[in-house]
């Protein structure tokens, strides 16, 4: 049992390899020795390791200030009560967008040379994404917000760094008195420490929001100006539906105003509005992206994207300490070709739990249904009843047939003629494991990660889960992928 736990822990996604802190996490003792202002916030546990009190806003703010100064040569500050970002976690998001932009999934524009232009939705007083993107990669940004305090301090943080100030424009969003700003997803996270920060992903799933519509200020439409084009947009949407929900995590104190943290309908409603805006703006952005805090919302949002006919949907998982966040990206630009770079390709092992299986069904019923699901799509299947596995080989046409109800935007992919037939098959194994009575684990293992169809693996496994759940399980809320 212990070896299985170790193995599962090793498979968990890590901090982005390009992140400055991937191999060298922040050294509190070193920072305290170099910067006297930080020393009062550092203490040592019995094991001799330096710590800070994550419930102390002043401590987390000073840590963020010094990491930006020491590691990025950025001068930064925010007033009391504003959302204090975590530098390692925010860097993960920046580097993931870098991966998307450098990949060959969609064509690169020829007119702008090497200039990259991004749009930060709800930059907050901290303006963290434009500051990191400009200093690390030389990107240009438009950073929007609605509150006077956020706009004032974002402007200050830009002007206090004259070496990059010309790259960042702070843009006011006009709105009514009761405004809502999107920055605030990470107000309950603390991405520096290894223990006890943020909501664990299981808690995030429990706090699922009701289906509510966003009715706040403009997000992209009416903020993006006529004729403007961008390479990407990014966003930390408001995570919470109420201020009471925002106070459920006592382990950290990263600040955050009501406007930064709360939105009726939470992130689900806010990101849905970004999707709706993207339908209007279409190719004004090469990539639309957002952070997502609840995995149950990620599945809903991916389904929403397929409904509106996007050409590409990509996801990733950001892990910092015990905090999990997800990245969601989509585009209306027709894909250049069916080759996906390794850093953007989905994970090669995906699994999900089937809980509440009705008594009359056994693991063999599930296995046979897996076999039928793929055969109905025309895929080649080999069922092994002794090992409870099904080996599947599917062509582009088979993949489209399997996803006919979910991925209508992939029709043009099947017309790509520059991919050789011998290499265009998607091969994977689906295994069924008995857990406890009424509960099974279904695992999909990609056999050839370099296949040009590997990007469809995640969508196919999700479609399989929907099919099995509808047929065998009692009605139940969100699913936790493993």
C-alpha cells in the first residue's frame, strides 16, 4: 500500500520546469539574512527549518516583495487588504502561456515579429502577471481593472519599474458602483510552502457553485478596442460566491478585498462570460486562457467551449505545495497541424473513480461497456478478461466518431493530409480496478505520447467517463480525477 502511495505521489504534476523556483524554492533564512525587514517574520521549527506564519498578511506581503526584488529586480508594494499574490504560482501560469505561444498548435503571426502582446483581465493592485511577463520575457501587456485603488497601485507598480514600464498599459474598465474584479482566485492559496496552504483540491470540489450567470462589469467586450489584437489573455477569476465562503480557509492570509474575491456564480460564471466574449472577439486573441480553481468547473467549462465551436482546447494542472489549480486555454484560430509539443500535450495517464455503481453491475460489465464504447466508434479493441484491460487503437476518423457529441470543432483536423497514416493512430489501454463494493477505478494509459492525435486522449477519456457514469452509476455530483 505504501509503495502505491509513493508511486501516485511521484506521478503528480510538479512546478513548471522553467519556473525559477522549480529546483530552488524560496530560502527564508537567506532572505532574512539579506533583508532585515523580513527577519522578524521568520522562525524555526523543531526540525530546524525556517518558516513564516502564513496567516500573517504582513509576512506574506513582505515575502512577495522580496522575491520580486531579489529574484526579478522588481520594485513592488500593495496597501493593506489588497490581494497578495504568490510569486512561484503566478510564474507557473506565465510559463504555461509561454509554452502555448511557442508550440506549433496554431500558426504564428508573421506581421509582428517577436513582439508578444497579452491582456491581463483584472490585474489587481499587485499587477503581478504583467510585471512577471514583461521582466521575464519582454512581453507587452494591457492590464485592466475596475476599482480606483487597484488602478492606482497597479500604475504605481508599473512606474516604479522604469525598465519595463513602457511595456505595460493600465486600462480602466467603466462600470456601475457595485463592481467586481476578477483577480482573486488565489486569495486562499500560499504557493511558497510545502505544507498546509490553500484549499486542497478535494475541498474545492465540495464547494461547487450553483449555476448562476455573471452580471458584473465588462470583461473583454467593450474593453478591447476596435482593431486591437493580442496573442493571449489571462485571468485569475473571482473564486468565491460569497464573503462567508472566502473565510473558510484559516491557514493563509493573502488579503483580498470583497471586489477581488467575490462574484455571484463564482469562477464558473465569470469564465463562462469570458467564453461568451471570446465568441464575439474570435481571432482578436490567438489564445484565451484562465486559471480555474475547482476541477468540477473545469469539466463544465470544457463542455461549454465545445458548444461554441472553438478549434483547440488545452488544459494543464499547476501544483505548488498542496494547492492545485488548473489552466484552461482555447482558440478560434484553425490549427496549423496535428503535432503537439510535449509540454502542451495532455498527461499520458488519466483515471477516474466510478462511485455508486448499482448492485447488479460488476467490474466485467464495466469492462465490456468500455469495449463496446470504443467499438461503436469504429476503433480496434482487444479485451483481456483476465487482466481487466482493453487495448484500443483509433484513427482520426474513429476519434472524431467517439467525440461526435463533444468535439464538433475537430472536423477540420480530420482533413489534415500532412500526417502519415502509419503515425496517425491513437493507441492506449483502459484498465478497470475493483476498489470497494460499488466503486471502481478506470485508468487510461497512452501508449505513444508522440502520436499527432495524443491531444485528443484527455477528451476521449472524459467522454468515456460520461458514458459509463450515465449507464452504471446512481446520480451523483462532481468527479475527482486521480
